[in-house]
C-alpha cells in the first residue's frame, strides 16, 4: 500500500536482477498493448516513448508503459481459470534494474495497492481499476495478513473481501479522508496521540489546523516512521533497561478510539547492553506534510482491510499460529555455506552503503538476515551472528563504526511511494547515550 504502480521485469531487461526472475513477454500475450505515454496513448510504429525511473530506498528501476489484462485466480489447477477475475491495467515494464536489492528478492515484481497520488497516471492505479470493475469483482476491498517472522505461516492478500478467521476478534473501521488520501497516494487514518506506558506524549497537539495526526498505512515499509520532533519525543521516553509498551490511539468511524498496542517484542531488539527501536524520523515533502507511517512493525500484529468503496480501513488483532518456523539462512535449492570463517568477524558497511543498502545493524534489526541470506553472509556476518568475534574490543569497535551511520532519512516522492535514503532504526547505547543517538 506504499506504492501506486504495478511493476514487472520484461524480456528487454538484460540486467542480472531481471534475468534472475520471471520476465514479462509482450510477444507472448495476445492482449498486451505498448503505450507511448503515461496517459494510455498507444505506441505507433517508429514513435518515441516515455519511460519512468522509480527510486526506492534500496535500489532503482526504469521501465516503459504497457497495458494488458491482469487476472486474479482463486485456487490452482484446472478449476483456477473458472474462478478468475480479470481487469485491464496499465503497468510499468522494467527495462533496467539495479543489482541490489532486486537480485536477492524472491518475488518478480511489485503490486502497488496505494492510491492515485503514487501512480504514474490514473489508469496505472489498480485501486481505481478495482472500483470500476463492478462485474469482475463485487467489492473493491482487499485485506493484508502479514506473517509473524518466527511463525510457521505465510502472508496473504485477499481481494473482494476479507477473512474473519484471520482475526482474533472483531474488525474496527477507521475513516479515510478520500480526496486527501487519493491526492497524497496513501491510505490515511487519524491518530489522536501516542502513549508510552500510560503517559501521553501530546505529539499531535501541534496539528492545529486539523484534529490529530495523519497516519499512512504502508504494508511495504518495514519500520514505523514519523516527523522528526515526534519520533525524538517518543525515543526520549524509551530506554534499554525497562522497555515499555506503546499505545497509538486512532479515530474510528463512530467517533471512538481504536488502540494499536506494541509491546517490547514488537518494536525493540536488545543485544547485550544495546537496543534498537523500530522508529525512524523522516522529513516528508511539503505536499505530504508531517504525517506518521505505520509499517510492518505494527501491521504484522494487526490484520488490515482496505475498502475503496466506503473509504474505510478495517483493523483488528491478527490471529497468528503458535508453531515456530525453523530458522535457516540457506534458501531453498541453495548449497549450505562453507564452514571456513573469514579472518576477521566484522560487517562490511562500506559496501552496503555503496550498494544503496542500510547499514548491517539496521539490516539485521529489520529481519533481513533470513530474507536476504547471500547479502547477510557476504556483508553482515557480525550483525547476522554468522561468525564469532574474537575479542570484546573488536566487537565494540565494529559496533561503534555501525552507530556512526545513524542518520535521519531523506525522502523523495515520484509516483512510486516514499523513497528513503539512510533509513535506520532508533538506536540507544546504555553506556554512552548522547543526544545524537537518542
């Protein structure tokens, strides 16, 4: 929900990242149409065509405009075609793609479910197509279940409705300001305040023109983000020795409050005397304003439903399995790593930054060690616990080096969602806590 375009690699892309994935072939599709412009103008022979470049937090891609039929199928096997719903969509066919992070991603493309402000054009927005497709899909509703990282379960997107069995209890509906949300591109809800324990932070009191803070529900963002002063106030009330629960109070459609509650295990990671919090200050462009962003830190714990007809977001505690998934850094079909260790157990943050990736400590704290195991073994052996540090002084040296990377994120918005450079978790060092670190 933090991207507004459908993005697929095409056969025109010869980059390593594209060749490692399934690629779209226009020649193999009888219904595909090459587009010259983002407004849906068909490409004529010999005509020049526009392209778009999208910059994400950890990479970028360039693509051409294509139109084709997109089909959502229920089940698999011979009966799948009978239970399919097809929509005509415009999408971005990738012709160039950066090596990182796309070579390490298990999926082929990006299915943007954000709103119009994040799309290359109105016809590129899938939510708009969903609303218009009354016959194909009865209800323009979709829902997200994001798996808990240590649980033996899979994430799931449901179209045309939601699954009550994914919930621990009832759904609470939150109002979405339709025009403003569509203009900014995000599914927006309103937050009244944040509480650390029982203490209100009054971080929304400065929004005098509007009651409360705006919150973007972004299933594609790992962290929780907010205005610099708000995140600083939140981090000021957190410490490593006794980590409290945090409550975010959201407005409901009936004038009540729904509380999103995050416990220490949901947003904090403790390693020795250090701890990292999943909150990142972010400076947004003026057109977006000082809003907060709820990423996977919160949206793994809560099941969310997006209703594009009534302009509501439904939310309720997600029902996760208690069975644990076996932890392994070896991907399916990949040979096990060699036992030989490098001479020095450390992180290669220089190469991570050069490849437009976060520092290793942030990489590990976001749960990426298991998702992108080749990167973990190549660059982040220390933070991903793939080696043993020879001495305490060596561990301290590498830790201090990683902390020097902590910087606030800069943001770009270019029809693709928020692009963050230098995104980091809030980091606290108990022994020498400075203003910059807090």
